[in-house]
C-alpha cells in the first residue's frame, strides 16, 4: 500500500557540508493527512445509534472509512 510519501516533506541538511541529504523526513504521511482531512465529514454523516459490525467499535469503522477515502484520493492523484 502506498502512503503517498510525506505530507510535509522537510529536507534533511548535512550540517557538515550544507548539502541536502534527503527530503523524506519522518512524520505524517500524505495518507495520514488525507485520512485526517476526511474524518470530520465522515463523522458528520454517521447517524446516531449506528452500530458497527460485530467485533468492531464505531471508532474502528470510522477510522477504516477515513483511510479508505485517503487511499482513493492517493489513487486519484496518480491518474
């Protein structure tokens, strides 16, 4: 599964040479960012009293939906 890379890449600069070593800083991935952005809309559409599938919490179901949306956004950005 692709993460889309870093959401907010920051170049890592070598203090000895001043050259950029990497643009892949640790932190939030683009997938995480998209999921977080989708979360409020998903939560707003969950009807009161919604019951998730057996063995899952409503939080699990909402989080899975957010990441499904994030994955779709990453796929769409590659087209």
